[in-house]
């Protein structure tokens, strides 16, 4: 399972981080979401919920 964030679409609201902080964080420089290096989306079990909660649909979960 792979997670992709559309950096141009991301508004940095932090919903993904609030729901799935094992996989997502906000970048200190850009204020936008990014996937934590080495994070295991399948093990975390919250990536789909985070993607569905993104207000601008910037998160895609690929199987």
C-alpha cells in the first residue's frame, strides 16, 4: 500500500496528521502534509480514513 500526497492541492489543514500521525506529518518549511519516511500505511490502518477526511482530496492511497 502506497500513499501519495498532491503537494499543490494540500492546504496543510492537518486532518491527516490528527487521524494518522504514524504515517503523516506537516512539513516545517512548507506547512503541508507529507508521508513520514518508512511509515507503513498498511500496519497503521488509518490511511484510508485520512484520505477520505482530506477536505481537498490531496491524498491518494494506492493498493
